[in-house]
């Protein structure tokens, strides 16, 4: 069954009231600042472009003080105020003497995560005595999810959609928070049918809604929607559910799957092969011989920008070679990607880290965090890289436990710190990681270097 979005959703008036409701402060002059990008092979140019209410707005969120950082947060804020237009993606070098940290220009909590945290803690405050549920992990950070759980929030599902609490236990008197990834129309409707107010504490990130809007436009223009995303990720499941309503939709995880899909566009493989190969990744009634003649691409907001661009270019070229350049518009919607600003900022900052000389990299974040795994992948291109979810994974100056996301397993590495001095360590994190966690990693590492300057000495400059 295909669910239809209900009337209250994403109406124009909701968009117009967005600034008012969110106490949004303009960055320059009047109104919001609207930033979009032109992707070139060598650099990203940011330009103020058009009026789009789901774009970067500077807002101070009310989040618990223990997520605010006095070290890396202070440095980031200092960089932010001296570079409001985000022209400078160079990292910050923190020289402690025997050890130096190369700190990314952008990392840590993004707009959507802070928004979700603020709303979730508010939901708890405003609903003493009620059951407060989160549909699934609010964000992919165990520390934040654990804290919410310790304050009484219950999770209905895990990230794979397996239930901790069955739907029959949820009643209209309960509070249900929709996470930053959004949710499927099917779940939304199930809750509405129970009488649950799904909008009151809906933390769906506006950048995710932007993807849904793009999918809607593509569907209305009779394009099939190709979603570049991870099929099991909550956001991609939600996007697929919404997109499915507007037009035939299919998920491709990576370039390899895009190339597999091309076989059906070129007619070199059969329908039955398609249904087997893409099982569970296409909308109901999808016919590869009918629905791959005219396509457009949207992305999960946190994919690797270069891969997303590569996939869109691949389908574009395929349509040109099949139908000719003059007929491209008839067969391919040539639109920009739907990656969010945080993904772009963090990945661009990571490319700048790769320009640095360093001996190793530490990336902090949740092991199921998509955006963090892409930062890890980039760092791995140049440095021995350790992906950790907290300072507790650094067992000693000779042993670190870290996550190998390729093999999806924890591994231990011994003698991970080279003996050279000064040792230079790249340090960054994903968009769902509190800066305080990065501080704790920095402090723990610092403790291994005798004669290092104090944190106070270093941050006095910021
Ligand atoms: S990573 Fe992007 S899409 Fe996801 S919550 Fe943050 S700003 Fe929103």
C-alpha cells in the first residue's frame, strides 16, 4: 500500500512560519542567508543564491550545557566569527609542543542534530508523568541516546526497525518524538490513526525534508526517482517512503549498483533479473522496462559528495549516449545534489585535512553514523585512521580499540602512536558527535605527552 502524505504536512504556511517558530536569527542583513554551491572538480564555490526556507539559518539552540565544549567548541566558535561566510576550510593547528593536533575547520553537531536535541529534551521537560518515546535513535550517537534514555525516553525501534516496544503499547496519551532522519509515511499514519500528535515533537531535519520536496518535484514531472542512499538507513527508508508516493522510486547504494541499474536502462538484462537483483529497493509496481526511461537523482543527505556527483554524472552520460544530448531533458532531470550543508562542510574540511602533514588521524563518532564513516573513508586515504566512539577506546598510549567500518567490527591496534616528536594528529568528528567528546579525546591523548603545554596556554589565543 502506498501512503499519501496528509494535509498538515510541509504546507507553505509552515514554511513561511519557520523562521518565527524557530527563533531564527539572520546572519547578514535581513532574512536568512541562503548558500548553495557550485561543485567544480577542484573546489567548491559558495554563492548566495535563492530564497529557500530550508537552508542554513543561524540559531542558538537550547541544548544541555554538558554538550557545549570549552576547548574545541571555543576554537570552532572563534573560527566561525572570523569567517562568517565560510570561505576558509583550512584546519586549526594546536601546537602543544611534543604533540600537535590538526583540528578540522568544521565538525560536530549540525543544525539538524542540535534542533533534534533541543526538541527531545523539551519534550521530556513538558511531559512529566507521560510516556515519552523516540521512534528510533534520535541521532547516531550512543552517548546522546543513552543520556536521553537515562532521563526516561524509551526507544520504540532500533536502527534496523526491529521493535523494542510494539505498536499496541503506544496510545494517544503518549508523546512520540520523530527523529532527525524523519520517518516513513506508513509509521506517521499509524501514529495518526492512534491519535498521536506526530507534529508536536517532530525533529525531522529541514534538510531531509528538502530531499523529500525534491523527490516530489521529480515525481510530479514524471521522472523516476533514483535515491542514492543506504537502503537500511532510517533517512533513506523515510525518503523512499515519501518519494514512493510521488513516483516510481529505486534505491542505489553506490556506483556499483548504479552500474547494475544501467544494464536495465540499456535493456541488456531482463525484468526477472531486475526483481531479484534489486529486491526490496524499488517501489511497488516498478517496471524496469518502463520506469527507467526518464530519471532524476536525489541523495541521502550524508553520502560522500564525490560519489553522489559521480552517480548523477554516470546516469546523465548514459542518457546522452542513449538518446543524444539534445534530448537529455526528456530523460534526465539535471539537478543539484541533495547533500546537506553539514555533510558538505565536514567533507570539504576533511579534504583540507588531507593537505596537512600528519602521522595519524582520530575520527570520533557513532559507529552507525553515515556521515562519520565518510569522513573516516577520506582520512584513510592518507593517514592511519582510528574511528572511535569515545575516549574510553583509547586504552593506553600503546593500545587503541577502534571500529573497522568496512568489516563492521571492533579491532584493537597496539603501538598506534609513532615515537617521533612532535607527533601530529588529525582530529575531527561526525555531525552527531558532541564537541565535549572530542575534547575528552584530545585531553586523553595529551596526557600521553610529557612536557606538553596546557590547554589553557593553547586556547588563550581563541
Ligand atoms: S547531517 Fe545534515 S541532514 Fe542530517 S541532521 Fe545534520 S544537517 Fe540535517
